[in-house]
C-alpha cells in the first residue's frame, strides 16, 4: 500500500511542478511589453484613437500637416499597488527612421510566428517572410498580405 501512495504522491508532485512552471511562463508573459502598431492614411484618426486609448485625448501632438515620418511609442508600466494598470504619467517617444524600421521588423517577426501558430496556408507564410521593413511600399505589401490572410 505504501508503494501505491508513493507512486500517487510522485504523480501529484510532477503535476504540481508542471502547473507551477506554466504559471511562471504566464506571469512572465503578462509582464512583457505589448506592442501594437497603428497604421493609416493622413487624418484617418490614428492620434484620436491612441489618445482615447490612454484616456488623454489632447496628450498627443496633432498637426494639419502630414507627419507620417514620425513613429510614436507609448510606454505604460504596471503600478504594483493598483489592481489595474495606471495610464498616467506616460512617456511619448518619437522614433527616427531606424527606430521605426526596428519596430516594424519586430512586428513582422511576431506576425510570422503567429501565422505559423494559426496554421495559415504555406503560401501565405512564405509571402509574409518576403516582406522586409526596408522594402519599397512595405505597407502596401503588408495590407495585401493581410487581406489575403
């Protein structure tokens, strides 16, 4: 009877250890930054959308002139003493072209991973791999791929 209890105990310990490791992965992923790209034509409402999301509609610069060369990043941090994430104060960062390309490369890399996970058709996965952040008309290529996907 003792060997049966020992075997059952070992099984439970292994199961609990697997759950503990899975919980650690979830906790790590929950604390990782989330990157969301917002792309659109001039005066399409991108700034209004971002301002609405952070709860400060007038926080982001708005111009009558196109500023499509600017890439804006918003960085938020979890406040330990709160149950929800505190939005302000926030940090707004304008990226130069190199920073923009780096961000776009990251987003394309993540899209490739998710395309594999989603089990998209092989031709769509291969097409996505050909899109690079430095490609001419990269956004047209991304949009065409997204429509096909």
